[in-house]
């Protein structure tokens, strides 16, 4: 199912009226929205964008505070949230593809189970890879002139969302050496700004919030986006970045890169799992129906508010926002890949980086 087909079926299910629950009132309360990354990355900007809007729509207008719990590429926070249980409806947890990928790959450090959590909102995103000015001058829409360059990349880890750019660059024949261990993509951008890294990528919200300014200042050159999906599941240009070619376009123009076969199928499977349904807000296990419905209604009011689409496009990008049953369905889409794609990536991780997940 493509993301647009998913959105259509979700929209149809949303017509069903919500059941009546006892009124939930958060007056005087503080909602803690925990993000398992540093405060400099795309997930931080995503949560900070939605937090005040959620506060306006929740009954009692509680204060929504975004807190950060970085570590182990977000598995630290995921494992912590797995142990949380509902108390009073004042805890939210936000994940991204870097939380989903270790789960998908059966990483032994993962002790969390997505099906135990209660998704109340999910949204898609995109991503843009960019180069330093010196190497960006060699980029002509292909990677042909970049294959002899030794690049440095600040990475959270090859089993995180970073596997999408790392596999893409390898398919393009590029020599990109990752420096593993950073706490968030924002830290990778800071490495790039300091000249410690020569190539970088950011999800849409982080790119719009900081990296686009580097481009405007002539300190970075966009290379490619990951793209978006059309109604037939084909990769097309990202509507947030219509002037930036997709990886598919760059691959098609680059000698030795193929948009068919095992590598391409695996890359596309993990792109779909990691980006069209990329950021998800969860309530902890045991949350009662009235609290769940209150959050669903609040996020629905957020996405339906006048001017939301314009504000979202500027700060987090032009991507669908799912709530309630839609968020549940989107979460299932984002936490599923084929056995073939998983096997290919596990073999690639072992061969390219010595990463064993057995």
C-alpha cells in the first residue's frame, strides 16, 4: 500500500464518529513529551513544532514540555519507554526511523515492542543529502565526479535511519567513511559546519530549520532528496523540495548505479519504512480509552486548524499527519519490511561495517 492509498483509507475511517467518553481535563498539568535524541535534530524540531499546538487543543491547555533522552541511537529511550505505564495521561513519547530500524533489524539491544505502545499521531518526512562547497562544485546531477573523493560523515549508527543515506552513497559508488556514535542528526550537522565532516543529510524539519541556511550562505550544496511516493508507489520528487533531484534520479544518471535489483529493492523498502511514516507520538501501555481519545481529538484539531498546512510546510515539510486509527495503521506500515529486504541489509551491514545482529 502506498502512503497516498494509506492516507485515503485513513481518511475514510475518520468519518466514523468518536464514542463519547468522560471529559478529561489537564488544567494545571504539565505534559512531558520525551524524545530519544538530542535537542539539535529533526525529531526535536518536529516535537517543538507540535507541542504548543497540542497544548492549545488539549482540554485545560496544559503546558507541553519537550524533554530529550539521547543515547544508543534512540534505543535507550525506547527501552525506557517500554517500561512506562499509564498514570495520568501526562507522558508522550516520540520516535523516528532511527528507533524503527533497530526494531526492524532485530537489533539485540532493542527491548521495546511497538505493538505495546499506543500511537495517537504519526507524520511523514523527507530527507536531503548535501555536500561541502568544494565537493559540491563537482556535482553535476550524477555521482560520477564524486567517486574518487574520500568523504567523512557523522553518523548515529549504521542500523539507525543513517542506513538509508549510507546504502544510497555506496550504491552511487561513493567512498563515505562514517564516524559512528553521535547522539542525533543535529550533531552530524554541527560536525559538517565545523569541517569535521564533508557530507551530511538531515530530515526535512532539520534541513528547513538549519541546513537550508547553510545552503543560502554558500556553505553547503544540496545533492539529492530521498523523494516521496506517488499513488502507484513510485519515487517522485519530494513536494517540500521540488527543485532537488531524488536519489533515484541521481542513481539513474550515475555509472554503475541501478534502480532495480536486490540493493535497490532493499533501499526502497527501508526508505518506505523510515520516511513516509517517520515520526510517531505514543502514549504508554495501559492508557485508558478516554485519555487516548482526548489526544486523538486534540491532534486532529491541530491538523485541521486554519493555517496549519502553511505553517507545517515551512517548519516540518509538506507531509500527511495521521491520527487515531490512521496513526495505528501508519505505525504498522512503518514497522514492517519484507524478509528479503531485511536479509539483504543484515548481510550488507556485516560486510560493509562489521555489524553483526545475531
